[in-house]
C-alpha cells in the first residue's frame, strides 16, 4: 500500500533551499570580509574578529534534524528523546500498522463518505482495528510531548534548550538573518546571541498542537511541540514547531526543529539598531560588539 502523506519538502526543493542558503553565506562573508565555514555545524561564517555567525534566510528555517543518537548525546535537547521513544524501534512494524490504520479509514470513506469518516471516533477506529503500534504511538507521543512542555516551562531550562538548538551551546556568537523583503538587496541583520536568547525566553511559551482533521488519518492532539508568542493583537502565533519525522526509514524517529523567520524578526526588531552600510544592520549588543 502506498501512503501519500508527504509533509516534508521533496529532495529537489530541499536541494534548492540548501543551494540558496550557501549562496547567501558566500554573499554575507564577502560583505564583511569574512570566511565561509564548510560542513554541517551551526556556524556558517567567521568574521574578521574570529566570531562565528549562523546565517539564516528564507521564510522557514530548519534549525536541526537530529537522529535518536544525536538527541541522546545532547546536553539540553535530550528531553526530546521522550518524544522519539514514543515510537517502536522497528520502522517496518510501525509502517505495517500505519498502513493498516489508514487502509481502514480509506475503506470507510469509500463506503460511508468523508463527512461520516470525520465524525468517526478514534475509539471506534481502535475497536475495529485492534492492537496497533501506529495508534498507540500517537497517544504515547501526546503524553511525552506534554512532558517536554512541562520541562520547558522552567525558563532556565528553556534558555539552555534554545542555546543548544540555535547556537550549539558555545559554538556560535551571532544569529545573522537575511532580509526576505527584497532578495536582491542583500541586507543582513546581525543579532547577538545573548539578545536572541533573552528575548526568546522572555517572549515565548510552550504548547502542543491540536488534532488535525484529515479523515484518512488517525487524528490525535499533541503530535508537535509548539513554541509560541503573543502578537500585538493578543493572538498566539507559532514561532517554532518541533516534531518527530517518520516519513521514511532513513529519517525514522528524527526530530525536526523548524523556526519561522517573520515571527522571529517580529520579536527581535524591537532592539535598537545601527545601519553600518547599505547591506549590514546590527542590533542590540551587536552594535558595540560587531564591526566591519
């Protein structure tokens, strides 16, 4: 059975994003007389003062995609192992029961229609299918994601979590963001690590996602850990989404941490700024620390 539930970008799209990202790193390095750092670590560019920048561009950033072993070895991200361990260690067993669950839902849709399928309770599905690893994993994940949220309500733990996720603890000094408004302008905004951490810890809170409404699937709350902030309107908005990836055997039980550019800038733009030239703007502590 082929299940078409693609949520991750295609390999072609991913390759194009990486290509653009590397191009922007080259541009930024040339603008500050710096050096591009090759490899997969957090640091992308070293400036002439030997300080390291993580350079981000685009509307959504994949901050990391880490395996079980990488998460377990982390100082502060290892709380996410609970989310990973919600799923059976064997991908084929998980996939078999996933196909069984979705096949039941799709057959139900063909027989009774999508409206009836949406009204079908999870309890009724479980009763018809019986013991199922895909279904049990969804409930385990909800409980374990709530456990992660409870841990990250502690602001000191949240700060350490952000520090390792975004800066790999003490590796990176600056978060540098390319302005998306006019791509050809090549404007880069430089934020000091301390400002980023202070603002994120002060302004954000953790939550879990609500259940989807896809009649072909088994929908349960809490399949993602969300980190949110309050907009000027008072409404909450996701700035970070953390989820376990299970679309393929190679990515099975990997943790993906996505961050949204516009929402990050909504928080960071309140800092004082200084325009060094047509391409470089420094903010907050970076005003005194960074120089061309």
